[in-house]
C-alpha cells in the first residue's frame, strides 16, 4: 500500500494505524463516527476520529482519487472555499479502490440537516444564493464543477448568513478561463440536480410547505447571471463622476463578499470605462484584521460583526474614561471583558453546537431583540444568560463538530 499525504506529517501519522487493507465498508464500527443527514452519495464514505481531528474517507477509483487530491490541494492553496484534503491511500491489496482522505469541515451542515432542523430559518432562497455565490467564485477561477448539487456542497453558518464549500471535486475540470457556454452548462447541471434533490426532500417529507422544488431550482440560473454580471461587468461613466463611481463599485464588491484585485480605468474625453479584476479567493480582509487584533480565527462575516462590536466597545470605553483608547488596547479589553465572558457563560454540554463566533453573533442579535422589548439596553451579559437558557438549546446537538464527535467516540 502507498500513502500520499500533504504536510503536516503528524496528522497523517495518526491515521496510519487504521485498517487500510480492508474494504471501508467492513471497517469496525468502533472506529467510525456516525455523521447524520448527509447528502446523497455514490461511493462508500465514512468518518473517523483520530487524535483531535475528524476525517472523511471516500473509497474511489485511483485515477479519480489522484485527480481529486491534486485539485483540492490547489484549491486550498488558492484560498477557494473547498474542503481541505489530507491525502490518498493507493495500491491497496486485492485490487481495491483508493481512499481519499479529507479533513472534516468543522461546524458544517448538509442541506438535509438545514431543512430538517427545527431552526430552519435558512430558507431555500438563502441556500440557493449561497450556492450561486460559490459557483461564481469557482467560475471566476476557471473551475468547471460538472456536478454542482446540494449534496456536493457543505454549508456553514456565518453571522446569520451561510457560507458554502465545495466537497466533491471528482468531475471538476480546470481551465485558464471559462467560456460563457461552459458556465451556462455548469449552471444548468446545477439546476437539474438541485431540482431532483429538492423533489427527493419533498418526497421524504423534509421540505417545508410552500417550497416548490422545480420553481425553486429554476431560480438558480437567473440568480447566477445577476451575480456574475454584478461582479464582472465593465462600467462606463462620465469623467466628472469617476471617483465616487469607483469607490461605489469597490464597496459593492466588498459587500458581496468579493475581494478586488487590479482596477483598470480607461479614460477618454467622453468618459471612463472601469474594469475590475474580481478576486476569487475567500475574502479575508476582516478575518485578517480580527486575527491581528485578537488572535481569533473566524469566518469573514463573523469577523465583520465582531470588529463592529470592538468599535462600539472602544467608543463606550472612551466615553466612560473621557480619554482616547488605542485600538489594540480596546481589542484586548473587549476580548477579556466581553467575548470571553460570553464564552464562559456557555455550559460544556451546549458548547460545540455552533462555532464560538457564531454563538457570539447570535448573542448580539438576541441582545438587540431583548433590548428592544425592554426599551433599554440589557447588556451583553444578561443577553448571554438568556440566550444560553432559551435559544442555544434549540440548536440540535446533531450538528457534528469534531470536538463533539471526538468526545462521543472516546466516551467523554
Ligand atoms: N471533508 C468533509 N467534511 C464534511 N462532510 C464531508 C466531507 N467529505 C464528505 N462529506 C460528506 O459526505 C458526503 C459524500 O461525499 P462526496 O460527495 O465526496 O462523495 P460521493 O457523493 O460518493 O461522490 P459522488 O458525488 O461522486 O457520488 C458529502 O455530501 C458530505 O455530506
Ligand atoms: Mg457527492
């Protein structure tokens, strides 16, 4: 047998004791983790906990495993939103297929879980918009997916919205750029698959009333076209409105969650033409800023939310002390006095249901609701107490996070 693993090597080393010579289907149940509500899959896919991590293992033909391994490695280097690949195991005895190993995407949920959750506020619309954003991002990078579906996408809560990740790259083709025809074809495949998946959910009684599978899926291509147009369109405007037009456009792209690369402005006496190179990578401006200030690693929208809270806290500190408070000082105090106070209020049995930053975001939303009802600001501490008592328990524990499932596996 042969293992090909990407660094860090210690992670791979932890996995070497698994029974790679046996068919994945026959692995001892004791080694495996139950991950509920997954998408529809053709291959044998199993989950294992090893060390502090959880991995997804997929049995698949060697040629495809190598293809997927190489692609996912590149995607990760480029910062595209995909699952992270660890390696492959090939040359298994008795002509068995290869096994592809990816890291379990923490705090991710499948669409089945999202629809069947008692907190199914994630409407079909939101799900589609998130998928469309993922497709646009991939297409900008020259990635033809060929199998875009709800089953092949994982969703993560991101400050009340969702972020989507590609999980299955088996059919992916990489090109320098995609033609309009290739893009249209990819979107059309997605429309068909999503329609079938929603019908399947409806059949299983999991689709909320009032969502029509076909009409919903038909909404995918126009949404895609609108977003594609928005991020790629060339703009023409008069010479006197140049500056604010550029600012407006860049702000809009940032708001949509895209980063901006090179900006090209071609001027002529009649006016100007603006071409913007939209970056495909996961947007990172706010994440980097929050990491620098607090050491917290979170998702982009969550970071924006937390940074706003730091700004508000800084203003409050300055008002209270009557002196200017430097940003790093404010961030440090916010972390200790606000963020960690909220985290400390979460009992261990409820921790792990959502990412900590998502919990913080929900506490802020809850604080706003409570304050509005009370006609005064109830404060973060009181909001956290009420949230932990009344809201968080409604998030079902089925949301599998490595800490939760690893704990379950070792009986902790
Ligand atoms: N790294 C991962 N983290 C979380 N969930 C994962 C991961 N890898 C796979 N899954 C889950 O397992 C399911 C099946 O995985 P995948 O789509 O790669 O295999 P498959 O469906 O058998 O392949 P195909 O779509 O070609 O039939 C996914 O829908 C996803 O829910
Ligand atoms: Mg799949």
